[in-house]
C-alpha cells in the first residue's frame, strides 16, 4: 500500500512542478540556513571536555571589594598572585592548577633559522592529568619538578615538528627566552575550543595552538612575564613583574578538579574560610564574596558564546518558520485542489486513515526532497561561513555525519508537521458534495 | 472598490488567508530586525578613525632578546631614525597600540585624585612627538609634544606623565564647556596630575568591543616609548608610495637589527587591513542578515504567487460569471489586488506588533538597541508592495478569464 501512495504522491508532485519546486526550495533554504548557523552555534557552545566538565571548577575570590565590583556583584574573573599561590599551596582539591599566559620567543638550534614567537601557559604539573591532555611523546612533569622549579617544558606537536622534525624529542633541549629547557612531553594535537582553561585571556576562542607549557614557579622565578590581560584596581606599589606579583592586580586563571558534591561543598567552605581570614587579617574590608562554578556554568557566565552567533541562529530559525508557514499554505492549496479525487476515493470506500497516509506520504516526499537540497546548501553554507565570520570561529564549524542526519530529519519532520493541517482538511472532504458538484 | 464581497469571499478560504497574513507578519518582524541589525553594523563600520588611513601602515616588531629596557629604548630610537630617513616614508612613530587594534591599554580617567568612581575610560597611547604627523591627525588646540618631553615607560611600572594630549571627544566628556586645555586630569589611577597641553581632532580608541561603545573616541597620548616585549611602528607613507614604503620599512628595520620577529602573516599591515580585521565580524553579520532577508522576501513572494494562483484556478467559474454579468477586466484585476492588500494590511499590523516584541526581547537578552519606527514603516511599505507585486501575475491571469467560462460545467 505504501508503494502505491509513493506512486500517487510522485504523480501528484509531477502534475504541478512549479508548486512542487517552490515547496522544495523553501524547505531547502529554510533548513540550510538553520543548519549552517546551527553548525556554528554547536561549535562554539559545545562542551570542550564533556567527560569531565562537571568535575572541573573555577574558583573566583573577591579581592577588590564592593567599590570595584560590577553592577552584577561578580568578583574579578581572574586571580591575584597571592590568592592563586595560596590556593596552590593549600592544595585542597584533588587536582588544581594556577596558570598564566606567556608569549616567549623560541630560538631554533639550527643556524640561519629566525627566532619564533610562541604562546603558551605557565602551569602546575596537575594541569595535564586534570585536563586529560593527550601526549604524543613523553608526559607532563612531576610535582617534584614543580617544587624544584625544574627547567622542563611540554611543547606542541606543531612546535616539535618545527624544531626537531617529526621525531620523539623527549630529553632534547629547547631554548626558550634565552634559557635551555628539557623537553619532557610533546602534546598530540590538542586545541580545545572554547579555550576553557583560560577564558579571561582568550575570550574563549583562539586560532593559535598553544605551543609551550612551562612550570609555573619556574616561569615566575626566571621572570617570564605574563602576556595576557592584567586588570588592576590600583597602581601596583612596586614596579616590574615582581611588583605585579605583590599587587592586587588579577592576571592568573585557576582551575580545580572536585569529584563529588561533598568535595565541592568542602572546597566552597575552604574558600569562604580563606576570605574570612583575609578579612580578619585586614586585607579584605568586606565579607567573603567568592564563586565556585563548574565549567559549563562558568562558560555560560563568561558569555563565551558570541552574541552574534545566537542572534544568527534565531534569525535563521525564524526563516525556517516562515518557510514552514509557506509550505502549509502551498500544501493546502495542492491538496484541496484534488478534492474531487479525494471524494471519489472516499466514495469508493477509502477510510480517512488512508487519506491521511496518502497525503502525509506526499508531504514527506516534499520534505525529503527539501532535505536533500538543504544538505547541499548546508554544505555550501558551512564551507563559506569563513567569508562572514572571524576565522577563529568559522574554523570550528564542521559538516559531519550527525549534522547531515539532523538536516534530513529536520526537513522531513518539519514538512510532515506542515502537512498535518492540509491533510486534516483533505480528510474532511465530503465525498457526496464533491461527487454532486462535479 | 467593494470591500464587502471580498471579505465574504475570504471567509470561504479562511485558512489560506490566515496563512498568508501570518507569513507576511513573520517576514515583516524578521526583516525589520535584520535590516536594523544591518544598519547598525554599517553605521559602526562607517565610523571615522580620524587617521590618514590611505597612506598608513603598521609594523609589529617583537624583540627576540627581550633583555634590558635600555637596549629596547635605544633600539626603538634607532629604528625610528632609519624609518624616517626612507624616501617613501613621510613620518613614523612608535606606539603601543592604535585605533581599531582591539587590544591595548585603557585606563580610568578621573578629574580629582580622590574620586572613587571613574569619570570615563580612555585608550592610552604611548608615542612620541611624531605621533600626530604619523597618524595624520590634526591638533585643534594647544601644542604638540617636544622631543625633550618624550620619556620611556616600562609596562609594569607606575605610569605617569606631566603632559598629555587628549582627543576632542575625551576633552568634551571631561570638560563639556570646552575648557579642557591647560587643565589637569588623572590618567593613571595615581595621585599625580597630568596637564592637557593639546587637543586633537577626532581620534578613535583601540577598543572595538560593544562594552567600549561610550569610550570609542576617548584617547590619551602619552609622550613616552613603551618598552614592552614588542612595539608597533606607525608608518605614514608619502602619498602614492604605500607599496614602496611597505617594502622598504621591514628591510630598514632588519638592517638595524636581526634580533627581532616580524610575523610574515600580520607583522606588516595596511590600515585598510586593520580596519577589515576590526570590523570583519560586523561585515559578516550584515551580509548574513542581508542574505536571510532576501531569501525570506523571495519565499514570501513566491508563497503569495502560489496561493493566489490556486485561488484564481479555483474561482475561474465565478470570475467567468462576473465577467458575463458585465464586470470589466479591470474589476477582476483590482478585486485580486484589493484582496491581497487587505490580507497584507492584516499581516503587517500583526507584524508590527511582532517586530517590536522581538526587538524588546532582543534588547533584554542581547542589549541591542531599540528598533526605530522608520525601519518598521519602511518594512511595512516594502511588504505591501511585495505582496502587490507578487499578486500581479495571477491577478492578470484572472482578468483574462473569458466570460464564456461561466457556461462550462467543470
């Protein structure tokens, strides 16, 4: 029976090619616009570390007080050196790392090669296991290396290729900012987007792969300055990078891994007790105003998803809605034009269910055709988002199997939905009236 | 025109009427908001920077040996002498950041040292006495820095300068009565005042984010070379010699010292490129909204053609009867045009409400601006005209139905 409906639908669609083409075009464009903008939205709003994000937390400590708070009462989004290093020393989470962005120069050993400017982070050893950083060769450094301020470095596979060619460089030496560091690990293509471990300095998205990671305290001790945002509520009393470390300026990102609700509650208590102590000591002239958000909440609070991306998606969904209303109208016209045919079928004994099946099949076919067109247009759309979006974001939009499946599914489901009312009307056609009037 | 019979006929195809009206309403609401976004972005992109953009380019030089500040200071001075000696270069200046760069140094500006809240926020540009000539920005009051006033500033030291030059807009923000010249202001969160010795014509800040909207034209020029790990050189080429200057300048710098990194991708940028980078997202958003609007209007027009054609086909017999009873072709034509106009008016009325509703919601969610009435009004006219245009072809076809159709049974 279904084959028969397919044949009927095909015949009917062929009878009015203009109208059919119009519906297919509308569905195709509507779905493609939605899916293209959705691919961008999906890319930027995705969870960068889904298997673990619920256990990763970002603490914020209010070391500035009410005078410098925004209207929303939020504490600064980064940490001062004093707070970050105290939290590291207390070591209350299962794993944790303070980190700051660096931009050292790397001098290749081969003669004749220009020095390179690279970006990276100064972090603690727990950074690598905490964020499940994948290694191509070697591994991160040890807690002992942290304590001893060892001259060790983890580099990206990209930098490894530039400096050493495609070989295991663990144990070899790299010259960073005029000092020699021993390579202990090479990271295997790791470029999470959003750059969740340091949103403050990247705004969430960055085209550049991080090339070097150095031990935090080593970087501090050799005076490797921070390259990211520095926000101050007062001029530091002393000058230089050391002055910055002694100031209330915020420039350090922090992340902690907490396994369960009890650990989170304990950590929260610890932060409040810390702030209370600072209040007692006279450093804070205000009650504790800390935050401890898990990664998804933190990314949302930091508004990592660009506004334009959300607006584009909404506008594209609006387009899809108009396309569907359009399709409802055209299907209605198409189905009711065949009132005579419906009357004959009903008079010959076809139940309403059969009419439903017949016309929904037809709507489904329009949807499938629109979906195929939508797939092609989505392909074109995703390939050309680079023309209208910044590279750091457009690079993230990808056409994959799930997007293809969603595109087809949305097209067919939406058209079936649009076909419901016209089909209902068609099924209500009175056979007697039709037969008489013709 | 008799409206009553049209309304009576509409009652017979309520669903179709409602669908077209709904489609027009949604289209109007979306297109109004999309056009509004486009207009805002175009307005943003058209903002003047206050610079001689056609002849300007910037070089970013990273120091490969980020050693001691004195050497950087000396290197910068040597670099600048070399740049200024080039035949293709009109003038050159060191600067830490520049209009539209997107990142840089901004400070709270205060009028009193004890003020708790800032008066306003401003970009801080560290440069020398060649800055104005290199930027191509005029002084409208006061004087330029002298070479002897130009000092050196380390990035993490407390910042101070006895003299500053400020932009016209900042001057107006601080002293609306126009008396800023010669006054003291506090530009560094410290307690030491700076005297305003000059006021420039329009000069844009480096900040491009939406948060910086109120401060977009606040700039303070400080007479000091910022001794960071890198510096920018603003180079203004002699008219027509931009290409030559862009070739000569990096060579001249490398001849000074090879211990520097000038990125092959964006180490040397024309100001046109800077502008493109700063406004790329705005241009992209405007294009995207444009494409969606065009597709929307096309689909709505096509939908009206489709449904009206169906109605014409359905009513051939009635049209024939009317023609046989003496109605002219013009009557039939205007019947369908009026019918469409009525539906269109219903649609745009709903659409206007929806457009403002969507905008209000966007204002609350995304802090966008309020939709102006002119946009909605032009959207209404656009959609009514679109409807009339779309209905024309089927209406003309209807008017060609011969009176003899009345006698045919099917």
